[in-house]
């Protein structure tokens, strides 16, 4: 487990008891399923609801709500956690602990410097500083981690000075279009592109895995990146590879690219995105993706890239950010210059919400993908929540 997430469990009152004092766990096929619910009427959060006002369905079957938490302005109210009576047979609950003092907000600021434009380092630093000043408030608990050589790893803390210090170390390390085109193409496409993306997704997946241990709290994952494309600038790369091999830009070069596996890039990228969104939904963590480039126009004049290929690259990479956000109940901020407004929206969504939990009554572990529907007995309210999750495979 990463150090800052080990610390998180302790600070939130979720650390395990010493081995000699805790009961031996019994392995069962039941997990507590939690989901964040945002209820608004005419754009305003409805704060006078209780557990009895909610109804939750999994795959169309009504479930018994066993845990209920409301956060208003980032402070926790109406705490109801599972009792022994509501727990399925065979599940041993740890001793009940009081909720953490102050805030219920937890932020993980995920700085994907491996996929951020180096030429925009000053602008991105300024935006990261705005995250610190505009989004993170006194009493909020947050962590920060980078995916590349900036080597940012801030353990969960309340001290914003540590975040500000980490931001000062940031430097973008994404590949430029010219570097992508010039790189040799291996059997599975551009090896460096694949490696950087895999490291990024794996880092995020590991964090999500550990966030599963934190329950009854809103977990916001602020994902700062330019997005992903496993087969960018295909025509230019085929031509460059052909020239390196002395073949000329003809059909032979196209066949060479096909043999090298470029046709599988889209499926591979979709698989990586699916694994990460499934992990986020299991952890009940909402991803908010932000492309700090803002409204993207033409490539830099120093980059010798065809405009059509450039637009396709931008569209594909930003669509990956949309997938990560929309599949986890968040939203993507792409092709927008007003990034502060996006931070204000994230601030609102992470301040006012309910968290409800239930034990699934569906014992069929072969049905891994489950749909969730939450209803509220109030007229003309807007209800937002995640709509599905995937059951974690059971160890044999």
C-alpha cells in the first residue's frame, strides 16, 4: 500500500486493530456497496433528507439501506453505519468508531506529468496553484501524486503548504508530436507511448484499490492530464518509418504498420480505461478530469504535423478524459479556458452530498456488472449518482 494511503486510514479512524485484538476475518461473498448521491431542487442541494427518503435498487431489485451519511458544506451529519443486525451472516464488523472531526472531503490530486505538454509547464503550475487556493479549503484532507519525473508524492494531509511545495517541483514530461513521429515503431506500436500510459493507469489503479478501504466519505480524484492516444499521427508515423527503412511512402509501408499491431491500439486503450473506471466505481471514487491546455487550437509552429492528424489526436485524447469522468459520475473539463469555474463546480459537488450503502442481495457472483438506481421521495428533484459497478473477482 502506498504510504500516503496507509496514513489516510489512520487519520480517518479506519486503521486496523492490532492482530491480537481484532477478530479473525471470515471470507464471504458480500461487500458493502456505497454510492454518492447528489439531490438538487432548482439547482440547490436538498439537505433535509433522511435514510427513509431514499430507495435503492440493484438490477431492479430493492436493497436495504444499511449506512447513511450526509455532508453539507464539507461537514458530516446524520451518520448511520451498518449494525450487526443489518450485516449478512458471516461478516464480522470492526468496533464502531466516531466519524472524523471536521471535513468529510478527501481529494486525490493526480498530476499526470508524463502526459502534460512540457512547453506549458508555467501555465500548468499556475493552474495547480489554483487547485490549492480555490478547491482545497481549511480542514480538507488531500494527497497528491505524479506519474513522471516530477516525483510528487504528498501523503494525505491537511497542510496546504506541502501541496504548494510539491507544485513547485512540477515539470511536464509529455511527448511532443515531433518526438512521437520520430520514435521507432515496434511490434505493438510506439513502445514509449504504451509504457508511459501503462505506468499512469497502473498508478491510478493502485490508488483506487487502496481507496476502497475508506468508506462513508466522498472521494474526489482530480485527474490532470492531456489524455491518451495509442496510435497518434498514424499517417506521419508510417511515412517516417518507411523513410527510415528506405521503402518510400507506398502500400508496403502501410502493410508494415498493420503487421506491427497498430490496428489493436484502440482496443488496448479502451481496455486500460475500462479497468481504471471499474476500480474507481468499486472504490466509489469520482474522477474529475481536467485538460489544463484549455481551448486547443493549432499545434506549435515547431511541430511539423498535418492539421487533420492533429485534430484527430486532440479529439481522441480528450475523449479518453471524458470516458474516465463520465463512467465514474464526474465530469471532464476539456476545450475550456475557464478552469476556475470547473474547480468551483467540483467544490460544490464535493461539499454537498449523501452517501448510502447496502449489502447486495444478489448472491450470483457470475453476474459481475450490476446496475444501481436511487430514487428520492421528493417531487421535482434532480438525483445524480453512479449507475453501475463491477463485482470484484473472488480469490480462489
